[in-house]
């Protein structure tokens, strides 16, 4: 028995847009929200796709995500800017930040934009890819309150900060690293809960700090690469939250005043490759590097060597043809959102 329904990207994107318009976002900002979420679903990053819609709607209604925020440029130089997002919808302010970064990179070579007080931003690779699509190198990362145990600890002490890096190829699709510093993104635990399936015992700990396979008991994420994941997460906090004067980790650990739920800090970076080397030559080198890596003999148990972003590119190609699978639990919650907001639900989701 199928535990999901299939829906094409276009009606899912239209539904998502309509939901956020109904919440109060201007149509152009609702388009950004829809594009970011459905992009994640297309690439198989379902933990950061439309399953987030009910959460975003709930947070907006509670005022923890602001439909009409006061987004401010607090500091700015030719190569750097600091935005206070005022708890705006994360994708809206992050797209704006990357646009600023790319404009700066076009002028002075590098654009580095920090974001304070944003909310969940979706799949962070989306923003790094914006730069690669303009023949720049892109980077982005996110830091929030502690939800991951540092290596050697059995309590949350760092955030499982996702980081993304993207570079353009010539004929090869952009290389795109998009990873959490935990073994698995926290949203994958939520997705497992909605699918009614267990998680690997390497993903998370319960509230007592014990490994668990029950997604309902999984409250503390485990770092990727042992100390490497948690140390990287710690340093990313030093380059974001501490850099913008909005620390999100140690106040929580020390029992001090803490930010409102959902608060994040973030950094996006664009690098103008053409100011370093010929851009066409660079993209050719990316193609040749990709080809060289792909030519390596695969290890036992592997059919081929895959490059960053390649599995997701393949999933996207398949889902554009076959449709996006939406778990029945997610479909039911989207039906509730549609009814509540009086938004038309796509026929494919009604089947769920």
C-alpha cells in the first residue's frame, strides 16, 4: 500500500504560493517561499520542502515569523553588509541577502552578507546555487540555538548548522555541496515521524542522551564525522551569531535570556570568479575535475563515484517526469491548512 501521493511541481508550487498569499505575504514574496520549498522537494530534500508549510503558517499566526517585518541594513561597506531580518520569512530575506552579495561581488570581487534574527530558511543550498547560476561561487550557512550534541557530550551544545557551497560548470551542472553538520538534518527526523518509520540509531539521541531509533524520542542530533561536525558547527557560530552580536548557543546553555523560538543567524557569500581567472576556463576546469573524479574506480558495493549535488540532480530529473511524492501525513496536514485558509487544494493532494 502506497504511503504517499504524487503531485507535479507546478500545481504544488501554485498551492504553496496561494497559502502564503493567504497568510499575508505579497505575491512576489510568496513566490520566493514557494520556489524554495518546492525546489527542495524536487531534489529529494523533502525534510525542507512543503512539509514545512503548516509550521510556517503556525509560526506566522503566532507572530514568531513576521509577515510585515522591518528588514534593516544595519552596517554596510562595499564588500560586506549586515541585515537585521526582524524575524522575516527566512527565504525572503535570504534571497535578498544573496542578491546583495552578488551585487557587491560584481563590483569588488566578494560580497559577504550576514543576517541576524531570521527564521527557518529552507534548504540552504538554494542560495549558494543562485550565485553559481550567475557564474559566481556561492556559500551559505545557518546557525541557531543548540540542538546537536558536541562530540563527547550527551546533551545539545551546538546547532547542527547546515552549510552549502556551489560553483558553476560549463556543460556539467553546478557542483553543490549542501550538508548539515549533523549525521542527518533534523527535518529528516520529522519526515520519518510523518512516514511512520524508524530512524537509524546513528542520527539522534533521546532526552537522556541515549541513541534512539524512535523519531518521536529523537530530540538531540548527533554530529557528522564525530568531532569534525561539531567543531565545524561551533566555528560557524563564531562567524555568524557572535559576529552579529546575537549569540544563540551559550545563552541557552548558561540559562540566560534566550531568543524567541525559530530565531537563526546566517551568512551568504558570493565570489566573482571572473576577477580571479577567466570564467570560461574555470568552468571548463570544473568539467574536467568532475570527469576525472567520475573516472575513478568505484569502491566495493558502489556502482559509481558521485559528485556533490549529483544525486539530487537525478532525483529532480525523475520527479519532474514522475511527480513529487508527498507522504500521506504531510498531505493530510496540507489539507487542513488549505481548509483553514480557504485555499484551493490540488486534486493530487485531495487523494491523500
